[in-house]
C-alpha cells in the first residue's frame, strides 16, 4: 500500500492515464534540502528474537498457520538488522538524501514500560542512524509501525485500552532522549487509520478482531473497536507531540508529525448523492484522523453515522521483477502531479518512495514487492531494479537543474 509521509497528497492512480498521454517531465520546484527521498522499514529487520528483542504481536501472528498469504513470516525478512551497512551503501549509491524507517518497539522495550530498556536494540538504531548521517542521509523516524510488544497485548489488549497511551508516550519519550540529538524528523504512527481497520474492523491484522458481517473472527466488534483503538492512537499522538514540544523541541529543534493512509475519491456522476458518498467515504478514511488533529473533533458525517450504531504477484521471476517499468512510470507520474500541486501552492516538503527494497509485507508475506531494489531472499542479495536507476537519474538531473537555477538569479525555482 502506498505510504505518504506527513499528510501528503493524492495517489496518482486516477490521473495516471492523462499523465501517460502527456509524458510531462517531473521537475519538483522544491528547495534542495527538501528533496527528501525514500524509504521506511517495517518488518524489514528480521532477527526477530536476536539480542534480547521481545516478541511482538506480529511475531506471534505470523507464526499462526494460514495468516500470511505465502505461509511465510518475518523472522528473517530482508535481514536489514545484519545488513544495514550494506543497505546504507545502497541508499548512498542511489543518491538518496533521506531514509525513512520505523523503530521496532519490542527491540527497544521488550516488555513495554513493564521491563527494562534493551541496550542491544538501542545500539542497533544508534549504529544505523550514525551510519546514515556519515553518508549525508537524514533519518526520518517513525515510532510505531503496526507492531506492539506482545506483553501489552496480553496485559490489557493493547489499543483497546487507554493504558496504551501511557506505554506509547513512555516509548516515544525514550526515543527522543536516546536519538533526538540526531533525529530531527519524527512521525508517531505509520498509517494508524489503516491499522485500526485491519486489526479491528476486518481482522486481517493482529489481534484478528472483527464481527459479522465484516469478517470471520473469534472475537471483536467491528462496529465499536476500530473507533476505540483509533481514539487511543489519536490521544497517544497528541500527548507525544505535547511532550516533544514541551521538553525536547527547544533543545533538539526537530518536529513530530504523523503518516496517514490517504485515498482520494472522485464522484462517478455530478449529482448530490455521489458527492455525499465521497464525503462519507473520506470521513471514514483520512478525515477520521485529520479532523481531530486539526479541528479537535471527529468528522460530522462519522459522528452521525456511528450515532446509530492493488496487488503484486510473486510468481514473476527475478529478471521480470527487476525490469519494473510500471513502477518507474508510476513514480514519474506521481512526481509530475506532485509538481503541479506544488505550483498551485501545496506546501510539500519532500517525497518518499515506498520502498527502498522488497521485504516481508505484513500478511501478504513475500508475495508483494514494493522495492526499488530487488531482494533475493535465499542469499538475501540486493539488486537495484530499473526503477532504482530511473530514480537515481532523476535525483541527479534534479540536482543539476537546482544548481543551474541557483547560478542564474532570474530563474528562481522556489
Ligand atoms: C457491538 O457493540 C455494540 C455496542 O455495545 C452492541 O450494540 C453490538 O451488539 C455489538 N456487536 C457485537 C457483534 O457484539
Ligand atoms: C500470478 O501470475 C500468474 C502468471 O501470470 C497467474 O497464473 C496467477 O494466477 C497470478 N496470481 C495472482 C494471485 O494474481
């Protein structure tokens, strides 16, 4: 699923055929330091029990038969935990100036606030961050990316209990203390709006909660639990931002945002019913989180309604998946329309491709591949795809245009 960092713009799918017809150059009118490039990690690390890491909900879930498309798990994944040095080299060779990754909560706090900090986990992230900075690559760090220490699931049902807010802020503050001298760009959550639905509405993600007719689960309530979980996430986010502003911002000079899952809808017909349908759909999608964050309350339509009550294919060969013309043209088109939006005044600071390399993709296992770089999971060998080369050239061309525009003051870009 496409991830957009910090409330970015609309997926370009709708606009795609037009972009293909016009073949427009994707030149982004951003300032140099804002040309931010990929990518996050999730279950990319592997090493699921190494160096005292605690079990998390995904470790438990992926070991239950039938939960993952190809019967796989993330025990090894892309083995980034052991290969991060090589991966930093790969980022550097593509020309990335930023890399977005997520922390594994149970690697740092194996039992949440009910146990000690794991020094080996802290050491791993310090080495990763320092290694990136040495290569001029800025870390963009996401504090939580679907994974929760199993301890918190067992103790109080994780996101369904307000107790989770305390655990989350404890973890976040620890991260600010340990990494905030070097990390200036934080996101509290990755796609919490998606996480709430998949975990508590249709039960596809752990803890597999849902109720009929929305899915077949042993427990849960699809009409209430997604909203309870989301409420705890929103409050955990708000408390974390407050802690950062109060205790760390002056010293560390960074900022904290959130990364939401954005979908765009267009009316099929120009009639009121279709416009109302869109407004309802958006209120249960991004506005579910955006409205509380910006306006302090849930969307009107959502409150009214609740008052009552694209896929990859793993059977391609390595050679086929390395010639990923579709991914290259998708990124091209996306950037083209992003540049239109910027020219129209949208405040866009950066762009992250999802993702740097193929890895374990939640309950799709290894059947879906999002990477600019192919990973052969047997020898864990990395190979840049066509899209990595396209993107690398795009970055270089962009830098040249930037330099040229800096030299001629009549041709200001920003
Ligand atoms: C879900 O919770 C609501 C509100 O408590 C209740 O009315 C409804 O019966 C519950 N549904 C299920 C499937 O338990
Ligand atoms: C994947 O592609 C193969 C060959 O093109 C096809 O036979 C298979 O049905 C596809 N699988 C899925 C899940 O789409």
